C-alpha cells in the first residue's frame, strides 16, 4: 500500500477458456486482456490463434485510490492488427473491497457479453466462461 488513500494491486493474467471464434477464416482469436482502474490501463500481449489462450507470467501493477465503489475492470479483446481497432470479446469488473485481505489467490472471472451487436454476432459460440487471475 502507498498510504491510506491508495493501494497497489498486483495482477497476473494467466489464461482464458472457451473464447468465441473471432476470426471466421481461421476459427480462432488473437486475445489480449486489458486491466484498468480509472484512466490507468495496462495490457497483456496478444495470444495468437487460440480459443484457450495463456499469457506469460507477467504482473500488471495498478495503483488504486481507496474510494467507495472503486473497481478494477478487465476486458478481453481480439487483436485485429494495426489497421483496425481491437474487438471486444467480453468484460468484467471486480470491486476493490473484495481484494482487501491482501491474500494471493487464483480466481476465474465470468465475462459479460459485449453490447455491440456486430461483436455479439461474431461471438456465435457461448460466451467465454472466464479467465484466471491470481491477484495480490
């Protein structure tokens, strides 16, 4: 912790499972995870050509203000290359008060379906169940 008003959150994104086919011609996704608190955003590298991606053991460190309702948001995106914006696969949020015990733990977080119709149509398979996050 960096004082009473702020805390450091260490997150390691490990894996996702059962992602939808975002690239119809290949039947895969090039998924990456973006974690954010407020305007601060960090992301994993893209895991290429997988519906069950894993990411290297890299820790994302976010600084969070301890205010009521503060949360860390996670978005799983499909990398579309330099020519296009990433496409949303799913998203979720964790209230920071759920992480106050400072214990390391692994948890799978369920993803919500994107609101964008175009993305929802591309995600014909069932919604990805979750992705693994051992946090601190």
